[in-house]
């Protein structure tokens, strides 16, 4: 099944126009048992494997942090905190608990970002952090890592980030991103979008244009019913898998992660949910993150953008709100359409990575070596 670039451009046009408040819309009235050596190796690996099956950190409004973890087989977990995920000192624990626990950490001073190392009495430690960077100017700016794979490894935290529009970042935000080590920024937008809302980048960061649409602008499009809007987004998701421009753009992002040199990488579009959403879905799936976790990451844009979506809808006449809401949020059927297009066009996700994005087995090994722990 081939979906035209026009449909992708049109659907993204609606999202961008509503998000940015531009006049790009032309809206019409509105009318879902091993050898000993092998055994020794396996035992050693098990002893050093990350035992956590779940772990999250959430910053509360009062500045405290709620940490929750599950580590079957561990009798106790000690928690240490630091502002550098690669150098968390074990001087004084900030919390501790049983193999499965929820704890609250208080009294930490203000910092760009706090990371927490969970140290079990058996197995390897794990570093986690609140996924959001809590930027008022970019509410959907978040860590793309911190997820568990099907084979029990974890995607590194503090390496890959995803976001929406960067044009409203403050000087304070930019200084924070520089200190966090973000050095390469992939802009998935069209040239017209880039011109209308130029990126503000942290000092020393390199900008890379990776135009998913392959068009000069997003154009304009009419939708008259909620069903038509949903279909436009479904078609757009399929084209983000199939279009030559999209495959080139996403290949460039994954290539940079294969070859990165201890630097932070960010990819973004306008809302940080569609073009960026598939970039994150493709990356996490390539790393072995299970589908349900990939979907949860995709749908989280609705939570991070809730206030933004509500404000946009409030500017529209009531009769238009139901029509345009499908363009502003993300839904399981959108992501499902992308994975269905992968199956129809490439046979499997491995086929998409190989034939669609040009990644061979060595590339995938390097990607996983770079980004996985455990």
C-alpha cells in the first residue's frame, strides 16, 4: 500500500498550524543443560545482570522525587543521587528499600537534573531519572531512554532526547541543555517551519536538518469531520514509514546514535509527537523495547502536551474542536498504522531496519552497545 507524500504533508500541516497558531489552515465547516564453561558464563552474567523489571523516578511539584522499583530476587536496594549519570558517588545513600518498593527522596538542592542509582544487593545497578526536563517553554521535551527491553537490558538515561518546538527556549533553558551535554540536534521539520520558528540551540550544538516530509512547506488541508481527521493522521503515519524522505531522515538520526562519541543527541519536530513520535518508536523497537512500552512512550505526548492542546482547542469555535482534536493528540491507531505499514511494505521490523533504513547487523550491534546497559 502506497500513501502519497501529499497526505503526510497535509496532516502535518494541520498539526503545525494549530500548534503554532499560523494561518496555514483552510478549514471547511464541520459536517476509533549447558557445558560447565557455558554454565559458568551464564551464572556470571546473571550475577551482573540488571535485576530490575520496572523502575521510575517522578519529580513532584514540591521538588521531592518519588522512586518506584521492582527487582525480583533482590532483598534490598540502596539509592544514591547525583547530577551526572556517569559519576554518581556512593558517599551517602538518599533512600533504600526492599526488592520492590516506593520511596520519597527529599532535601535535594536545585540542579539541572537529578539521577538516581538503584544498587541492589544482587546484580548490577541501574540509573534512572524523571523523564521530563520540566521546561515550561517546551513541555514535550523529555528523555527517550529509561525503558526496559524484552531481554532485560535498559535504554540508557541522559543520552537521547526528544522534543517539540525549540524556538521558545529561554537562555536559562539553553544553558541547562548545554550542561546536560546535548551536542547534536536533528530538526525533522520542513524548511518553511524552520524559517517560521527557528531553533534556539545550546552553545556548541550542531544543527542537522532531516526533513521527514521532503517538502518545502507543510501546505494547507481541509478536514470536515473527526473521522476524516483521524484518517489523515493514520495515512500520515504510514507515509512516515514509506516515504523516501522519511526513511532518509530517520536513517540519519539512527546513524548518529551508532556513531556518537559520548554526546547527547536530540531529535524534534513542531509538536514532538508525530515525526518525533515515529523516530522514538523506531529507535526503541530497534533496541528491543516491547511494543506496549513503545506505545506508552508514544501516547505520553498527550500528557505532556495536555495544557497546550487544551489552550489550542479553546481558541477554536466549539463546532471545530471535535474535528481538530484528532490532529492535536496521538492515538494508538496512528502508531498501529505505522507498524502495519512496516509489515506490509517490509515484511517485518527487521526488514524495515535493513531495507528501509539501511542498517545492517553491525550497525544494530553498535547501536545497542551504545545505548543499552545490562
